[in-house]
C-alpha cells in the first residue's frame, strides 16, 4: 500500500493484546516506541492512544508514564473481577467507539491488535472511505481481520525491532529502551511494558 506524508493517521493500541501475544509467543516484551514509529511511517500523526488495564502496581505506573512520554494518550480502566473469581479487562468497545468518533479527522486508522472482534469496526471504517492498517503478530491475529485490512505489518517479521529480551538477573526489569532508530528524542525513548511473571 502506498503511504504518503499528507495522510492523517490515528493509532489505536490494544496494550493487553500485544503484551500477552509477545509473552506467549516469544516470552519477550513489546517495544511500543518502535511500533508507534512504524505505524506513523513519516505521516501526520493526529492521535496515538494506548488502551490499558490498571492493577495498581508500581511497575505498571512507571510503564504508563513512559507511554505518555512517548506521545501516547492513555485510556485506562480497572480490571473487573466477577463473583467466582473470573477476571475481565478489555477495551474492544472503547477502541471501536473512539476510532469511529475520530475517523472524520483521519485518512488512515492503524489498529495495533490481533483481536478478531474488531472485524466490524474495520468493515465500517473502510465502508466510510478510510484506509485501515493492522499491526500485530500474525500467529495470534484473526485470519478474517487480515483479509479485511488494507495493510498488515507482522511484528514477528522483525523481532529485533519490535521485541525486547527480558533482562536476567534483575529483580525488576527496566521499563525504557531506546528505539532502534535515532530519529526520536530522548523523551520518546519508551519501551514496552515489563511485567513480572
């Protein structure tokens, strides 16, 4: 797909989906700084929003602050715990509503998720003339979602850029890492969420 500098881009990141996909596939952490850079691809960034679930750990708070410094607007909600111990924490409806509300100010919507629940959103946005790009791990991405989007970047295709190794021998791993390019400023050198297992 041709990308040009005048395109207005909105980036919507399903943080939980990315975190657990990276953990389950590679036992590594996501480099959100490099994902954002790849998503924007030199175009006009209108808004980048990261959707997170809050559990109040100190490490998590540092991660949220790091995302803000990177240029993400954060949307957070508490983890829901139902009778019987069932836990739920997702942003599917919130991401869809935000993308639809903001779509009139954008030419391209970039979804950073592999969740097939976003298929109706993708179809709606494309019906209304927007380009929809997807960034995710192909192995954990809905095949139907892949069929509908205009462009797809498989994070597994460049794990050196999009993933970070866990740091051994430390009680708490670092939350920041420099992006692989030098185009970003020090305040933008944010990495993925490092959560203790």
